[in-house]
């Protein structure tokens, strides 16, 4: 396919011919490798650099990506990126340090860490203390609800994997005014082990996790303020680790405004996602993780108890794709005026 580098305005009209230079920092982690795998087949992308997470790392190849991308992952050197956009799949502290310098050099940045997700200074100081302030031009990258802000963003803060699944399941109801004001929302979510990152811990050790399910960090998970920020209300969030390599299933429990019908709920979801290429509504056929594994889809199903004014929602994603690398590329596509589906279907 013939490609050429053209302006962003022209790219809106001729996106199928546009070639954008991208770099990936943190390419050896789970999300970083997923980024390389997807970007290597993106019709509008050329990968100009892929780095490890540290400047002292040893250059290495990625055997799982042989004949997909045969480049070498080199030590981190943010000053050497020859790119139009940089994906950061780094720890929060590293992203907080590197992103401002990249922005100052004129690059657009898509950050997969939590460093820039929280707008409240006190909350950010508590959960992401390395980020002293938010740079100008930052957007929160929940694509289906923030596309206008994403389009003009210089810095894109990709949502967390748990918030992605949970917010996609809840925001249509909240914005339609169907959730009972002041009533508690309970988010019971289960994640595969890759959601904990590549660094091994006792909790992610095969012998500890296999054949078990464990709840962790009730009332104290750093994704809670991210979800509360988007919803504008408090939530009770309890994550669980399950013996899968990838995937998230979020079980969402909420109170509806009395008199809300199942038809009104269905209409709210259909209205919210009428133009969303990666959200699939399953109605009362509740979805499963295996339906979305290795894809950028979020499948959402629900059951309504009209008499009790209650709703139960199931939202499932692949935590490494829609919950990380895939959503980051979807946001990249929006930022550069490309089809949201480019490189993802």
C-alpha cells in the first residue's frame, strides 16, 4: 500500500494514505508488547523506536513477535525519539518524569499509566505522588465518551483497565439520569493475572494463583477515585484476581430511579453506543470474558428488576487490549483523524 506523510487536516480526508511515526517506551511489558503487536499491522503507522523501561536495559528482541515486528528493543532514551507520537507503557513515576519533556519537544503522548488520570490535586498526591501537576492539553481517554477532548489532546491519559470495563457499563445509566441519586454503586470486578503487570510477586506466582480466586484492596484501590471522578459519585469497588492470563469481568450493582423500566435502560445503552464500533450490547444474554479475549471489544449485558428498582450489569473486556494497548491505539486514531478501527479489526 502506498503511503505518504501529510498534514493532519489532509489526514482527516485522506487517512487511508497517511503514515505516522510512532515510538513505544516500555515495550517489554505485557501492555508494551501488545502495543507493538497491534501497531506493527496498523495501516497508518511506522514504528520508529521501541525501548525498554530503563536506560540501563540490555537491547533485546521479542521472540513472540518474530515476523510481526523484527526490531530490537533498546534502552530508554526519551531524547532520541524520532516520532510524531509516543506511547508510554511505563511505571507512573517514569511517565510523570518523561511526558512533560516529550510534550515540550512537540510530540503527542499517549500514556498508559495512571500518572495523569486524576484531576484533583489531593487525590493525585495520594495515589500518584510523582505527578506534581497536570500538563496543559491532557485528556482522559475513555474513547466512547471523550472523543472531542481526545481529538485535540497533546497528552492522552489512557484509563485503567478496571475503570474502562466499569465506566462503560455505568456511564450510560448515570448520564441518562436512571441511577438513583445518593444510592451506592457496587463494582465487583475480576481480572486475569496480566493485569498485575509483568513483575512477579507472591500474589501472581502460579502456585499461589492457580485454582484460587482472591479479593484484594477493598476500599483502597487506586482505580476507585478514577471511577468516582468520571461518575461524579462514590462507589464501592472490590477487585479480585482470578487464574486467567487476561480478561476482566465487572459485575455492577446499582439502584435505579423508581419507575425505571427495562425498556428505558435498553434505550439508554443503545443511545450511548449507537456509533461506538467497539461496544457490543448483549441485553439480558450476559457476556463472558472468552467472548472478548484478544479483541478491543467491550461486551455489556444487564438484568433489570423493575419492581425493586435494581439493575445488574456485566461488562467484559480484554485487560491488555480494550483495557490498555487497544484503547490507547483507538485514542491515537481519534487524535490523528483516523478511523477508530484502524489497526484493531
